[in-house]
C-alpha cells in the first residue's frame, strides 16, 4: 500500500505560486491512496516501482505522476471544474521542476523536451482556466509562460510548442488583454502574430476584426472628446489659452540672475558683473556726453575677431593690456597708493595675461 499526501491549494494560491502574485485563500489537504495489486503468490506487486539506478525519463515516477495530473486536469476542464483543474496543473508544474533536478535519469535532449512540453501544455491549460474564471492577469502570465517558459530571462530551449499550439496561447493572451486590461494594442499584436502562424484560423480572424473595430472606435471617441474640449472653450477660441492666470509664471522670476563673479562662457569670452564704471558710461551716453556701449555686440565682435582674424586679435589684446596698465599706473600716481586689482578691472587676468573687459573680454 502506497500512501500519497499532497497539499493541493485553492486556485488563487496555486496561481500566485506560479505567476508571482501574492495573497489568496487558504489551502486544504487532500489525502489519497493507491492500491497495488498482489502477485499470484500473494505478494505485493512491485513491478512498477523504481528499482533505482539510471533510467529513461519516461520510466521516472515523477514523470508518470505528471502525466496523471495532466489527464486529471483535462477531465476537470471538460466538466467545468476549473478551480480543481488549476490545482492539478499547478502540481504538475512543480513535479516537472523537481524532475529536471533528478540525477538518476538518463537525460537526453528528447527526454528534456518531453518534460518542457509537458510543462508548457500545463501553462497553456492554466491560461484557459483563468480565462474562464476571469482572472485576467493570471491568464496573461500563464499564456506567456506557455510560449517562452517560466525562467527569467527566458531560455530559448523552453520554446517547445508547435506553431499551432503557440498560436492558441497568443490567442488566449490576446483575449485576456482585451477583456481584462482593455489593452487593445497588445491584443492586436498577439493576434497578428498568431495569424502569421495559422493564417486560415477563422477564430483568430474574427477576434482580430473585433479588436481592430474596438481600436477604431476608441480612437474616434478620443478625437471627438478632444475636439469638443477645444471647441467649447471661449477663451481658447479667443486665443487666450487653456490655463488660468494663477498657473502662469511670474515675469520677475524669468529675469536673468545678477552676476556676482565673472563667468567664462567660452575660450576668451567672459561675463562680468555690472559695476559703477558701466553705470557711469551709460549715464554719460544718456546725457549725450559719450556713446552707448552694447556689451553683447562687443563680446560677439571680439569672439569673431579671434576666430576669423587671429593676428588682429593678438594686436588688440596687446593694446588692451597696455591701456589697462597705463590706467592703473595713472591712478597710482594720483593717489600715491597701490590700486587694488579688483577695483581696477572687472576680470582678473589669468596666467597667460588675459586682458579685462567689464562684460566680455578675450583671453
């Protein structure tokens, strides 16, 4: 007598274990017994038991139990008992995972494909159960695993379903996208991919037409809503925009910040803070005693001179340096004191004797 105890949880818990979702109802225990017949001499028939040693995967106990769960799940689907079917397929998946770790199996490529196909079909049937019970997220997840396996990242070796069966998985995932999340774009993509595999499938063709019709209606509704929104606003028609005044930025906050230190814009071009000498020069220009100075134009012209006429630029650079030194010497001669460099010029000359200019100065 063999005693088998299996913890068969309810569908929501089993699905959570497979799809990574949490929560669900509590499980329950189901105890079962299998009777082995006696031999002619009254002894226990152990011909079907694993005798140990290397053996093909088809003869492994876990593989046989997986087949039993597949058949049991299929019968439960036919009877409409989707919750119980979920439990059988979930147990099958766990058995195949354990089977792949067995070391006493004579593993071949064919044997491993048998196990992968058995698991992929279980995921495919789970997606049907979840569609029937309107558990859309689980339906999407299990259909995806039927297509590409349950490893992350996906293992290409788990892509074992025939094209027709894979098209069925794409069809079920598309249904879950449309019914559960209203993601018509993804539903359309899955249906088109499935039709590439089975172009004569009438159900796929019909579902794609339905999805494309829904997509068209959704786009028209969105366009109509936007058109109504724009046409209903009198302020919009008058060119006033759709935002209220309290959302507009304060013009004073858009002013450029006042410079406190010289800022290098590029090689040979600096911005310096406005000082008293600039104010005096501007006041003189306003009163007619001197020309107005456009420091932006001056800086631009100096930069252009450096690029286009480097020889002339060097001459101007040397001349500016001479004028600065003469002005400093004149001030020192009048006051008898050494003039502070920061008071005499706006931009401190670097090691290569860059001349100074109140707003823009070449290097």
